[in-house]
């Protein structure tokens, strides 16, 4: 049986983890958006890999990252607003973001790894809290 102080402390940690996930999702979305803009406006920044399984045009990768960055920002804002749908959607959205960053790793490895780590922290934070409010 937990005391009221323990329950209050636990709720504080859960709230902090959810805010952490929402803030990191916003940051990840903004970085993803910037990555998309760079790919659209400056094609020479990214490496062309001719024999890569996911060999899209750099402009295509730019649009994918641009749109996905906006989706991440929207879901991150929903999480920060305290919406349960944001937390639920956040897990699937951030999982797809990890797949997108992994698939585009040959084009800009350091940036992809940075976003992969940020996204992994978001998944951890969203899974570390109780689903019941």
C-alpha cells in the first residue's frame, strides 16, 4: 500500500516523463523539419548513395522529412497539452520516425543517429508511465 506522498511523487515523475516525451518529440519534429528544408533547398549537403536499397531522390527524402517533422510537432504539442490521444499516437508516430531516420542514414549518418537517439528517449518516456490517469 502506498502513502499519499509516494503516490504524489510518482504522479510527479509520470507527469515529468510525459512532458519530457512531448518536448523531445517537438525538438525531434523541428529537427526533422529542418532536415527536410535543407534537403529541398540545398541538395549538395547530402551524400548520394547509388547502391542503397532506399535510394530516393534527395528531394523526395526532403519532402518525407518535412511532412513527418510537422506530424511529430503536432503530436508533441498534443502530448504537452496533456491529451491521452497524443500519448497513444506518439508511440506509433515516433516508431515510424525511427524507421524513416534509419532508412535515410546513408544520406546523412550523424544527423540520423542524433534523431534516432532522441526518438528512442521519447519511446522510453512514453512507455515508462502508467497508461491510466
